């Protein structure tokens, strides 16, 4: 990896961070892109190239049930949308 690539990646994710929280958020964004986004885009391109329609979304809603369970900087973890897709917020009681 050339230093130019490292510099660009650093600038993209850490950039002008002024606090440890901003550095943390940038690192989390980079890790998320590395482990989820890049591979998801690659799979979507294969499906598109095979002639299939492709839909892409980013779920960012923080469920109120996460209050006090996960840190405040966590918006939506991987798979957090499943409860919303299948309607849990509209069901009464424990499911």
C-alpha cells in the first residue's frame, strides 16, 4: 500500500477530527465500509450485471429500546433493521 493511499483513507475517515469521539466515529465508519459496504456493493454489481434489479439501502434508525443497552454513538448495528422489516414495533408485548 502506497503512502498516498494511506493518506487518502486517513483523510476520508479521520480527516479533521478534533476529538477522540470523532476519531472513534471515523474508525467505525472505515471498519463498517471494509466489512460490510465494499462486499455488499460488489455483490450488488454481480446481480446487476446478471440483469437483475438491485436495491440498496442504509438503515440508520436507532430504536428506542437500545437506550441504556448500547452506547449513544451507536445508531443501528448490523441486522438492526430486521425487527422493523418484520413489524416488531407494531406488535404488543414480547415477541
